[in-house]
């Protein structure tokens, strides 16, 4: 029994954007656990009690929830700039200036 594109076996199925009941229940359950067992003060105390290495590991794990995920970008090659003269001019610009005190 194969379905035709755009047609399913249950045309009056779950509406677009509707969340599955099990994931909604799980989400609500986790929120209740977190709200009942953790406060900002408690979290800060717990993090400060960890060894520095472990504290950094947790910090980086928490960053995943705050910072946007990096997306891949497509680099386009410019074949006209592949000459060694081009790359040498770039390297010359990157070399420190002998007169520069920094």
C-alpha cells in the first residue's frame, strides 16, 4: 500500500505545528522537576563547589542553550586569484612592519 505524494493514510491527522502529547507531557514533567528542585542560588553554589575543569565543562554545555548553532557557509573559489603573486601580496601585508613598535 503506497501513498501518493501529498496524501497520507490519515488525511485528518494531527494539524501542522501541533506537538505530540507525549513530548508535551515530558516537557511539562521536566519543568516541574527543575522548578521544584533548583534555584539560581542553589545552581550557583553547586557550580562553585565543582572543580574548575568540571565547572568549565558544565559552562560550555549550558552555552549550547544560549548561543545559536553555527551554520555552514559555502565558500566560492575565485580562480582568478590563485596566482602566487596574489598570495605573496597577502603574506606581505601580514608581515610585521620593522618600524612598528608593537
